[in-house]
């Protein structure tokens, strides 16, 4: 595609996104007031003046913090690697390799190599407010870092393929001339003090040939162009899509999804209007309107605390000023406001996010929680994992692989598909519950075995140990290779058999000696008798 084709395609993507921008702006007015512009202009810094209740803002913060703690908390071991073959997953060299590679990938997410953990909250916040977010990841070989950046939604334009997967991403952003020359050295005709609109187009390579050098060997093509600078055109490619765009709730036949912000929008708007009315009612209650006589010289500026109102009473002592008390009870309205607040919090899964962020949560509390709400949240978390975290981790893995930073895998797993397992707090609690259930079963079985020892034949000790190890999330380095375990058991069985044989030999010798002594005694007895 040439420069003009990219610009034409960009206008097509703009047309696809245009119907969504009206709803985004309405949502942003209520929940992201500082980020209402989706046309590339400047944001309104006074937008917070129209917010009368901060519940939606707090709800989005709780949602973002909950997702961060649930999916990507750096304090947790939140993902693992494996293969579909369960038997090979028990192979100790394979488990150690997966553990090492996972730790290497996790190390590239830390502050020493990237800003991933500081960018993720903005990524998740866009998902909560608008139903999708964008994270960009790029290698910076010179600085030996990986650039991770949450891209504002106003800069992102997308399209999907025939299977509904995002295959085209355009990013429209602005650079000052000085910045443009830093990013694209040697660009001609650039004024360092002028702003230039840049379009970064990334799309599937229709001529992709694996193993080829140059653009044909890249799965995705990358083209930078500028509608303001005809001389700017930079071509390249990516082995993986560098933009990770998870969607919260997909819509059939639609490119752009919906998010909790869409669902909460009516309640958020109603709450703001109700709180505006409450403030007005409170003003009337604290400073009601005044009824004054036509002959009075009093004005509104005369009414303030501690004022002496001359002319407020006539010579006969009759008040010439009277407060107009038209206030009505607003208790019912306040109850309705609280109901709206609760609805907004639930739209952003407040109760679930609070629960999963409790490290002291027990298995009993988890079991007793509202399981239907957890089931409602699970598909959305799965979409964030599949659309955002999985391609991000996969790209990280291949970056390290191309750089020669990964240890060679065991030959037994070289041709197997790599899988990613997410170890969320909910998943960990479920594993802990399995471990406790296993220990309970073992304890009860041992009690029964006191009067019926044969019941122990029903327990598979190795399987129980595997469940307990998984429940504790202990490192695989603590486990011995199953082959060595078999060798140790075989050696132990051989020693035991040798001991048994030795005992049997000793018993046979004693029996033979006893028999010999008995025969000798019998012979002597016969001799004496003769």
C-alpha cells in the first residue's frame, strides 16, 4: 500500500469509529471528564466542574485496581507456561524449563526493563470506561529496554477480519517538528516549531512468507505517513502485532465493543442530575428567598450573617421581610441517589473487585460468595486475557527468543504448542480449596484406617501430593524428577528385598542348625541305648 492508500484507509476506519464517539464522549463526561475529546483536539480542563457526585470516578478506580490485582499484580506469580500434553508436563526437565522461561519473561515486565506495570492501569481503565484499551509494545535494542505504553483511545482506529479478530490498527497522533526529527531522522521539510499529524498503520501482511528476509518475512506490515508532510513515509514490519487491544463485551457484527461504562451511563447521568437538584434544594433550605414589601429599600446584598436590617420592620412592629419556605422533604430522593450509587458500583463489579483484593480471603468465604457474579465476570476476564495479555506474553517470549536470551528447551517438548496459564487470585483460592479438601480426605481416611486398614488402598499418594504441590504454588525445583523417584523406589525395594532374603537365609540357617542339633542328639541317644 502506498501513502495515499493508507490515508484513504484511515478515513474508512474513522468512519467506522465515528458512531461510537458520541457515546464515548457522554461516558467520558461522567467518568473521565478530563478525557472527552476523541477528535484529536485539546481536553477541557474545566470539565470536572460539571461533576456533582464522584461515585462513578471512584467506581472506575476500584474497577481498574481490581483488574490490576486480579490479572497482573507484580507481587503475584500471575501467569505460568506449559504445553497441552499433561504427561509431558510432569516431566521434571520440562517443568524446570517452563519455570525458568516464565521468570525471564516476568523480569522484562519490571521497571528495570519496561514501564509495563505503570501503563497497565490506564489500559484497564479504558476497558472499563469504553470497552476496549490499547497497549503498545516495542523493542528498544539500543537502550536494552522494551517500550510499553498505554495508547489513549482517541488515537486508536481498528478493524476486524472475517473471524472477528482485530487485524488492522491505525494510530493517529501528533508530534512537534523537533520530536518528529528525533523519531524519523533525516525527514525533509520539517519545521521544528510546527505540529504534524502522524498515522501509524499496522495490518496483516497479505504476502507473508515465513523465513523470508525483509517485509515479506514479517507477519504484520508497518507504515508511518503524515497527511501534513508528503515526504514522510517509513515502512517496516513486525513478527507479531505490537498493539494489544482486549475487548470487554463483543457485539455481533460490530467492530467496537461495549464496556461497564456503557451499562452504567444512564445511572451515572441520573445521579449527577439528582445531586445537582440536591445542592439546589440545600441552597434554598439554608438561604431561602425573601418576601419584602414594595416600600422596602432592602436588596439581596443586605442579607448576610449578623446583618442589621433597617426597614425590615414597620413602626407597628410588623415584619416587612418574610422568608419563603417552600422546601420539601428530600429523604426519598436521597434514598434513590444511594440506589443509583449502588447500581453504578455493581456495574463496575465493585463487590467482586473488593473480594478478590482481599489476601486474607478463606476458601469458605470464596465458596459462600455469590457464584453467579463470578460467572458473569469470567467471560470478560477471559477476553482481556486472550485479546491483551496472551499476545503480549507471546510477543515477549519471541522477543527473548530472537535475542537468544532463553535457555534451550528439552528435546521432548520442542515441537509442542506453548500455552499460557493465568494464576489469578480466584484460581489460587480454588487450588487452595482443593488442597484443603485433599487434606481433609486424607485425615478422614486415616481415621477409618484405624479399624479398617484396607481403606488406604483407595488413596493414590502421588496424586494427592501433586494436588498439594499445585495448591501451594511451590516452585518445581523442590520436586524430584519422576524417573529419579522411580530409581530411588526401585533401590529401596531392592534393599528391602535383600533384607528379606537375608532374614530368610538367617532363618533357614537357624532352622538347619536346629535340625542338625536335633539329629545329632537323636544319634547320641540311640548310641547310649545300644
